[in-house]
């Protein structure tokens, strides 16, 4: 029963993500976006080539989405299992995976807000502006041009939706354990948060490495 629920949650999450990505690719990431981005550096023929290449291989991104969702949620579930062990608690992996998949739906909201924002309000934009925009994140409190490239990803990550994700994880664990919310918060902060911090540090290290190589 738990496995069937996880399959349903995973399939729905992957399908909705693919649909949103498809709409973004066909409604927002147009040839005009590429001209806005590259017209100062490249000739028109070269911009057309880059855009045609992107169109040709969009299907690869759609195929990778289910694998990425499975990998990401599996890693988070493993981190929470570690957090449970650190707090002398136990839950079956299938139950933890249900909690993680359910919480992951919250990240569909910023994708939908981003789609709406660029369809309605900021219709003239570059690829960089699109990629760096993350609604209700700490990044919105600063002018990106005044920030070090090192800080962009951490500020993007720290958002209202990330905090909601923590709360949903904690609430799901609380419900699965049939305990109080403090147990769920302890598990999240001892399992997921350290892993997230490590991931952010890795991205920052890669950013520094790439910056020094150019």
C-alpha cells in the first residue's frame, strides 16, 4: 500500500514538473530570449544555431527530470534516516520516502510563480535573469550585480519555500512517528539541514573553481 502511494506521488510530481518545464521551454525560452542574451556578443546566425540546438535536445531534459526527482528525494530520505538514527528513532524507508515526496510538491509553487512572473510582468528578459530569479528568496533582497557570484546560489536556496519544505518534512515525520513536532524538527535539523549546508558549500567551491579557471 505504501509503495503504491509512493509510485503515485512520484509519478504525479514528475509529470507536473515535466509539464511546467515544457510550458517554460515553449512559452518563455524563445528565440527573442536568446537574442536578448547574446546579441551583444554573437552574430545572428550563431544565435540561431544555439537556439536550434537547444530546441533539438530539449527532449533530453524531459527524460532526465524523473531521474533527477528520484535521485534528489532518495538522497533526502537517506539523510532523514540518518537523522532518525541520531535521535534513536526508527521509521521504514517507504514511510520516510512518502514524507519526502509529499513535501517536495512545495517546490512546484516557485516554478509556477516564476512562469507567471515572466509571462505577465517581465516579458523582456535574458537567460541569466530567468535562471537567477527565484521568488521569495533571500536573493530578491539584493541587487544581483552587487553580489559576489559565490553568494548567488546560497541566497537562491534560502527562501520561503525552503523553510516550508523543512516544516513539511518535520510535520510528516511527526505524523509518521505519531509524536510531537519537536521530534520531526530534530530529525530535519540533524539529518537534512547538515546535508543541505554541505551541498551549498560544494556548489560554492565549484563556483570558485570555475571562476578561477576562466
